[in-house]
C-alpha cells in the first residue's frame, strides 16, 4: 500500500484533534493509502517534542519552512492561527504537497484567493477542514435532502453558540486579535454554519450583517492587570438569501451563556424539516409531512447503513466530536488515491470567505450586500 508522509504545523487544539484522526483512520477504515505521522512542527522546541511523543509523531521540528520543503513529505496539515495559513499553504503548494488546512481558509478574502490560486497553479490536491460535514447525522441530513424527501427548501437557521467569553476576566488570546484571527465569532464559528448552509441548501447570494463587540478590552494575559484591546466581533448575525430562493439566518456568538458548542441547524422544506445540534451529535430530528399523526422523530444515527458508521461500533454505541476529523482525513486519503479534489476545498474556502466578507461589509453599510 502507498505510504504518505504527513507533516503537521501547530500542535494544540486542532493539532491534537488532527493527530488523533491520522492515528485512528487506518485502524478503523479500509484506507487506500497509509498515512505516516512523520513530523509535527511548532515554535517551542520542548513543547513540540512533548506533543510529538504524546500524539505519536516520529519527529518534531521548529521551522515550518524547512519542514514544508522536505522531499520526504507528501501532505502538509495546517493547524495554526489564520494569519499563518497563507504563507504555509502557498509554500506547501509550491513544494507540490497536498495541502490540508484548518478553517477559515484565511483572514481576508484576498488571502483566500491567493491560496486558491497557489494550489490551482501548482496542481496540488487541497482540502479545507470544515469537519462538521462529516458528522454522520449531518451526512444523513444531506442524503435526505438530496433524495428530495423534505422537498423544496424554504428556511435555513444556523446558530453556532458558545459562552467562553462571557467572563470579562478571560484574557485576550490570539482569537481576539484581528491581525491573527481575521475576525471573531464570524470566522471562528459562523463560518461553520455558513459551510453547512452551502453544503445542505446552496450558495448564498446576498446578506445583511450585524457584528458586535461587547467587551472591548481584556487582560493581556491570564491574571494580568495590563489590558489589551479586542478588535474582533464577539457576536455575528446575518440574514441570508440563497440563490435558489430559500431564506435563512446565521448567528455565531461566544457570549451565549450556557451554550458550550451549540452548533445547530434547522431546515424547513415543502415536505418536511431537519434539525441537528452538535451537542447531541448522534441524533437527527426529522419531520415528514404525513397527515395528522406526523411529528418530529429522533433518528439515532448509529446504524451501519448510516454514513461512516459501519467502521465503528454496533447500533446505539455512540461516537464523538473527534470522529468528524477522522472521517475528514479518510475522505482526503480517498481523494489522494483517486487524484481528485475533495470537498470542502480551497474554492469552498473562498466562497465561504466571500460570505464572511459580505457580512462584514453589511455590518458597516447597514444595507444588504451581494456575496
Ligand atoms: N475545525 C474546527 O472545528 C476548528 C476548531 C478549532 C480551531 N480551528 C481552527 O484551527 C486553527 C488553529 O486553531 P487552534 O484552536 O488549534 O489554536 P491553538 O491556539 O490551540 O493552537 C495553535 C497552534 O499553532 C501554533 N502556532 C501559532 N503561530 C505559529 C507560527 N507562526 N508558526 C508555527 N506554529 C504556530 C501554536 O504554537 C499552536 O501549537 C485555526 O485556524 C482555527 O480557526 C478549527
């Protein structure tokens, strides 16, 4: 079997999630090529060495430019903040590597377009990690929609709510700095709701927008008295019009007390509705219009016939957040074996970024903006 050497840049939250995915994928799925966890890269040598050992990487390194240009590397996996995606992805594409990048693709639309241009010009395979597409319940929702079972779609309601910023003493991390993160709740979490909207309903044509920062300065570091400005949105809201006539709303907030990772959508069509909530990710609610006794039912999405499930456990034996990443790298490996560009890819990243950009413009202009 073909072996593919993986290099991963960044080793904290997503670094841990992606490491687990690379490690598990061939233990559960019949993969067409075997990923080899070759090298993990970060800036702090002792910490990255520790991560290499804990996550099971063969080597660690501190210079991503050197790593990306190595002849023995096949895939570059980018798990760093948004401001680093462009230089790493462009260098990896020029070195003819497969590029797998965390969302949002970049901090600005211009950077996202340059990244798409780099992977296309160099003819390399590329993928963007909007992992929620590959929760089995979401994949099942897409099947149900494609089969026409809920009919013509009228409404999409996407809410992605967290509460980790409600405490004003929470320090200003990189996620609260525009120069590093590009935007706040908008790019961080509303981008996932936008990806699911595009995946399940269709392209977004026009948006309104409202971005709000509730707490404009925070401790520069945990426990510090020194304050630092927050120049990104704490909450992002938009009404959206889809090209196919559906209408919807997107809401991302990190100030929704009690909501931990409430990534929910509700879709209403002419024959029925679908509801998904990541906090109950093994379930999908389905309503089909079937007369006076019809009502919402909850499907436990753990049947071997459901997407991705047969590789895991018997019915009712649930799976978790980390499996969405395993499914994503599985489909990347399959695409590499077939020399195809998987979805979502950098073109999806650019389309997503156009929506983020339009919401930012609409928040400024207080008018509807074209995507
Ligand atoms: N798919 C998802 O659901 C999801 C969830 C969380 C984060 N993300 C995305 O993943 C990316 C990383 O976020 P995270 O939560 O893992 O952040 P994090 O802060 O937990 O980790 C960032 C890592 O990048 C490294 N890093 C930062 N700057 C670097 C540089 N210049 N060179 C080399 N390494 C550098 C840090 O040392 C750290 O290891 C972001 O784009 C974020 O939006 C995606």
